[in-house]
RNA sequence: GCGCCCGUAGCUCAGCUGGAUAGAGCAACGGACUUCUAAUCCGUAGGUCAUUGGUUCGAAUCCAAUCGGGCGUGCCA
C-alpha cells in the first residue's frame, strides 16, 4: 500500500467513527482523499476531506478537521496537524520513511502495488507500408510503447498489435510504379527508398494526368480481385517494408506481439457487412452500405449526426462503398471483433492522432451497439507542426524521415560526448550517443501532454540540457560512479536507512511516490506524468548529491546514504525503462 | 454552420478527482569545481492563467458567453 493510501485509510477510519458517534451520514461512496502536499512547508501529504464534508455534514470544517486530527490512529507513521480553513497536513516521521524505503528497496516492483489484471490490447504505430516512417510516426510509436510497458509493469496482460496499413489505396500507385518505373538496382540496395521514390513519382504523375490516375485505380482493383501478378508485387512490397520498419523498431527497442495489418482482415469484410445488414445495424444508402445513428444520444453529442443548414442530418459510417470496395471503417469493426474474440480484450487502446476522433467515436458506438462490453479508448494525441505552425503533411514529401531524425539526435549527443567525455573509447562513445540521442527523442515526446500539438524543432528535440533525458541519465551515472568508487575500497555494509538532512527527506519523499504515480499514469494514459515524476526525482537526487557526501560520510550515515543511492538508481532505471529509455553506466 | 481540441513568464511547456503565496526548463543576471562526473547545484529577476460573467468557504482547473488559433465534418486513412 502506498503512503497516500495508508493515510487515506486511517483518515477514513477516523472519519467513520466520528460520523457514527455523532450520528452523521457520510455522502454515498465518499472516501477520504489524501494527496501529496501542494506546498512542502506544510507537510508531505494533505487532505481536504474536512472542507469537502463541511457542507454535506453541515458542520464547521475547521472543527471537523480538529476532531479528525485528534482521533486519528497514526501509529508512528506521521505527525498530523491542522491549518487554515481545515487542511489536514501529514508529515511522515523519520522512522516511517526508513521503514517504507527499506521495504521498497527489497521489493522487485519498487513499491508498485498489485492491480486487478485486465486484458489490454494496445494498437499503436501502425505505419503504412511501402513508405518509410517519418516524424509523424514518433508520437504513436513512443506513447504506445511506453503505455504498453507501464501496463505490463502494473501487472496487466498486454497484447500489442501493429495494425499496419498494408492494403491501402497507395498500392495502386506503388504497383503502377513497380511495373513502369522500377529501378532494380536501387531496389536491391535500398528497397524502402526505392518504394518511396516510386510512390512519390507516381503520385506526382497522377496529379497531372488523369489517365495515370485511372491506371493506378485499375492496378488496385486487380490487386483486390486477387490478380496473381499484382498480389506477388504486393507481397514483395510488404516484405521489404517490414524489413525496413523492423530496423527502426529494433533501434527504438519497440516490440509487437502481433502485426495484424489491414490485409489480415480482408476475408472477413464481406461476411461482416452481411452480418451488419442482418443485425439491422447497417443499411443501403446512396448506393453504399452505411451504419446510421442508434439515436441513443442528443444530436449534438451523436457522432452520426451533423448540423447542416440549421438542421440535424445523418453522418453515417460507410462500411461498403458504392463501387463495392470496403474501407478502413469496415476493417476496424472486424478488428474489434477479432480482438474481443481471440484475445478476450477487456480494454482496447488506439494510440492514434486526434484528427481521427470522429471515426473512433463512430466505431466505438457501433461496437457498443453490437454488444461489446470492453472499454474502447481512443488515446489521442495532437499534431506535430512545422515551424510555420501548420501540420507537417505527408503529401509534399518534405517532412523528415524518422531515421534521419534519430540520426541527427544521435549525432548531437555524440558531439557533446566528444566535448565532455572525449577520452572514452570510441566504441563506447558510439553506444552512448545512441542511448542518449534516442532517449532524448523519446523523452521529448513523452514529457509533453499528449493532447497538445507541438512544433517539430530538431534543435529543441536534440537539446541536451535542462529537462531532458540526459539530465535523468546523468543522475543515474553519478550513482553508478559512487558504486564504482566504492568497489575499489570495498567496505560497503548495507545498513538501515536513516534519513535526517533536508535533501535526504526530499529524496525519500520522491522515491516513495513511485508507486503512487504509475497507476495515475495508466489511468489517464499519460506518460508525461511519469516524465515529470522522474524529473522531480532526479532533481531531488542531484540536490542530495551536492548536499550530502556519500563516500566521505561514515558509519550508519554512509550505509544509509548508499541505500538511498541504490534505491534511486533502481527507480530511475525502472522509470526510464518504462519510457523505453536506457541508462548508461558512465557518460 | 455544427462538433472536438487548444489559449498559463520573453521562448518551450507542466500543473493528477477544484485547495494554501500558479511551477519547471531555456534565455538573462549573480554565486559554487585541489572534495563521490559542473551534462550539476544554489540564488535573483520574470504572470491580468485570452476576456467577461456564473457556481462556492475557495477556480488556471467546473459551467456559460465572447475573442483568437487548430482540426474534423458521406464513399481517403
């Protein structure tokens, strides 16, 4: 149990017995909130319960708080007092810190409690094949990977699925290009770039020339009809694309349990539409098969309604186009069915750009109407903008490829390594540059609130000062250095944690919050809260490092400080690991 | 038009279910390396939380309106 939970429980007991004695009835489902103190001068934790209850219980909040303060059983856990209009402030006692931290140090989960495990499917990254990943894929890939790691660490059963776009309309163009413009030599040396070149070349030709556009459409129709030559070309494209994608995923250390792309569901789409029709969930309209509103919501909240000319009209989800082809809506419905049936999903997370929110609102509404009980969540994120404040666009082909961005970040950290640690061996510098550079890119992404847009600024992303990955990695390095020095003297006797100095108390406070932060991160699908937490922790450690000598201290103080270092090291490593960021031993 | 998201320090952004004097980083200024790695630490300065009204003991946070920006809105994904 976390400190906050423990205090909350004790406060709740005091509250219930107080209410019973006075014949008062607590509001339905009320549980005493305890949160970290807003201002550390007041204590470590605080509760506003008395003020929240003043009105429903018709009592004076200060008086209620006083009664609770007087009657709480804290058993040496914390001191408690009353302030202002009824704040209840807790200050954890030194002995309690010692006991908590000791337990945390011995806990493989570092104080993170057990949860009721759920089957969580996480759908992320999902690039189109036949095109290399670009900066726009950073968000989904990194957020999704981090949430997967966090959910697993919390004890959930997580299934990750890369729902690649391997059946889109782009294949019309790619196949046309393959047949007419292919450079065999280039395909051998750098297949992904060659596919991209074909796509771009045909795309610009098709813009100019209707005949070429038609030819592309024709290739696509042939592919979808199972034309053997086109299917062969398609297979090759997917194959080489996957190799290219995997190179980047390996580099980023991102793994998927499955790669069930759009093509995987092809065979299920026809029958699915028939089912939707027979269920009464879909009907024909203007030549297409559509799903309309279930009329369960007010029109302005209904994803299937739209106000046009002062009148609410239908905005259906099209599951079969009038030309008979299916679209991504159809595939997504099939995908939900599959994940529910095959993976017994309790929860499905879609880590997808916020611009698709209408699509998901419709998709989830349909799923619910068809009896889906799982929690479906569009974990949306904002757009990556160019320096002009406008979205980076795929079409113009100008936006940087992901691999180039990663290379730039690695090169920037390599340069700093050269300046700061020039005497390290070359191969180690190379390795470190990779760890630090990629860490920076990931941390930049994860420290932003996901719903806000952000401007893609390579210099910023690669900046290695301030609130960045290297700051966190550096704190880890400083700890490692202490233990290296210690080994040389080899007089480490693990001891009780006994904290005294302000910097030690603050470090303890941060350390023990690890288990409080992670569940909140998953609840809101917000890795940035973890990023903030780790920055707080690293700051606390750096301050401690400056204020409290470790190796130069003696006896119990020394072994206690070593234990603090050990725990900090573990939490930093684990926390960064949950963001997919590695830690170096030196830098 | 309608719907969704956003507006916080010069810049980039935090701010968990409403809580005490709104916080970081960068940039600026001033200090700290013969002492566990200065990619660090300590300090100073910087604010009408877009505007107005409402809800209440208490609002950056909730509600409404307005202004400004972005996105979406029937056969692309």
